[in-house]
C-alpha cells in the first residue's frame, strides 16, 4: 500500500514537471478544428472591463452560442496595468478590480474558456506593457490566472525575428505547463503559414478587418480591410491549414453593422475557409438575425468539419457570382454561390457539367459518377439531388450555401 502511495506521488510530481523536462513544443490537440469564441477588439477596442467581460460570458452561455460551439472569451488589448517590482504583470486595477484569476474562475464556471492578449514587442499596439524580455514571467502569470488562449500581437518589434519571438513565447507557455491555444497575430508579414505550424494553433494572414463588405479604411501608415478585401488577399495558402494549425483571416464582424446578407456572406466564407470563428460583436445586444447567423449549426459544421481542409474558389471567371467549395468528411462537399453584385443573380448550375477537384484532399466532386443530396444550409431546406440542375436566385451581397451529401 505504501509503495503504491509513493509511486502515485512520484508519478504526480513527474507529471507536473513533465512539460519543463520535455523539449519545448506547442500544446498539441487543442485546436483540431478551428477555435471558436469571442474577442473584445472589433467592438470595444480598448474599452474593456471585468463587468462587461462577465456579461459577455453570460450572454455566450444564454444566447445559444455556447451550445453552438463557441468556447473562448478573449480579452484583447488594454486590460493591462503595471508590472510589479519583480516584473510580473497585473491587470488595470480600475478596470479589473477583482483580478484575472477571479474572472477566469467566473468564465470557467460557465463551462467556457478564458483568453487574453499580449504582444511580442516592448509595448502592445495600444501602448500597454508588451511581453518582450518577460515571456516566461508572463506565461507563468497566465498559467496562474487560468488562461486557456493567448493572442500574441506584433507591434513595436523593430529588429525582432518573428520566428524567434513567437517560438520564445511558445516555449514559455509550454514551460508554464498549462495548455494554451496560441494565436499568432503578425498580420501575415512574415508568412507564418510557412513556419508556424509547430509554433502556434492559428496565425493571422492579413491586417485588421473592419466592418464593411468591400472597403479599405486608410489609417495613414496602415489600412484595415473589408471582408472581401481580406478574402482576396492570400490566395495560395490553403495548403498550409489543417487540424491544429489554421490560417486566420481575422475575427468576425457579424453583428457590427453590415447588412444581414453581408453578414451571412462573411460568415459563410469564413466557414468555407476553415477560419477560426471568433465573434467580435456585443453578445449582450444581438438581433435575432445576428444570433441566427452566428449559431447556424449546419453552416458551423462546414467550418468545424474534421477533415480540416480549407475551401477554395472554384470559378474565377464569372464576374460577380463566385462559386466556393470545401471538401468535407465522408466525401461530402460544401458549395457556396456568392453574389458580390448589387443586383439579384440567377444560379443555373448543372452538376453533371462541373467536375470539381481538390488537389489537397485529393477528392473530386463528380455528379455524373455519384449522386448527392442537396441541402440549403441557410434556408434549412432540402433541394433534391444533383441529378437535377440547380436553379435559384441569390439576392445582392448574399449567398446560397449548400451541403452535398453522398447518397
Ligand atoms: C492589432 C491587432 C488587432 C488588435 C489590436 C489591439 O492591430 O491586429 O487584432 O489586437 O492590435 O491593439
């Protein structure tokens, strides 16, 4: 009996020490499908405090978002207070008087996960203390607070190597021992898709998104980008995404002021791109339309499909009606007709005349060889099979999003 007890104690000690004994690596198995959650930046920018974050967690649980798969409640920039005399970071005492541990406990008690933001530079983009030179200390603090997700930005990093800086924080998180989803946010400047697979779980591919469908907002030295501008920016990187490592075209602007049709298109495209689904709106004050978009499980299932293949644009030649496809598990396909124009457009699609192949999953959609059932994922209606031609009308800036299931 005593031996058993001793062995148990020894095993526990080894288990606790194991991350620091093992060679540093990223935590595996945490993002086998694209992470889903919420982040404060798009709607609230620097205006964050503990009451609002608690209310957001409440709303995530009560609105149906948690049930639809959203998990992470992430505080972006500006939560920071000062470092203490030993260099440990603390939250802003006015905005977070109860401290981060209490906030994490609150979020965990709702069955959700807690995320935070820092920056590889000396200061964050919002001018708060960054993690440069303090990576191991910060990672320890986050572990102590119960942080499950870290978004790590790239402001004020002159002279730093991105691979080096992000690898250091990965190693620091690993040494701290608490599994953390590591979200790289260096805007695609250093092609993270070519090196970050073993560093993080997702990496931003572009500059910041803004809440318009197809615009650029010029801020002087940098621009933020509408949904379609982002979609067009990185065309050849889909092969780099997969279970555990995702291209991140930035957080969602659904519910932040675009038309419902534009929000639907934005959400559909993010799902086709196997993008992380990080809502960026005020979950406490959502219209029914916004809730319906963010919680449409059949559309989310396209994003979360365990095959983990990022979708692609099938046709480039049509002027304003684009066709996007994503191969899914068990030989299913998602297919999305996107009408970018200002007028409604007819879709007349003969399945048997369109053989669609994907060189990454090595799969082919060939309706002459196999029949698929067709389901409209937004109308939640079955539309027959691929034996019949598809005829439909897609309103302006809207989508017809279908799932094809093998018969
Ligand atoms: C950068 C990031 C944004 C946000 C802000 C915070 O611009 O790309 O997503 O985190 O910093 O200051």
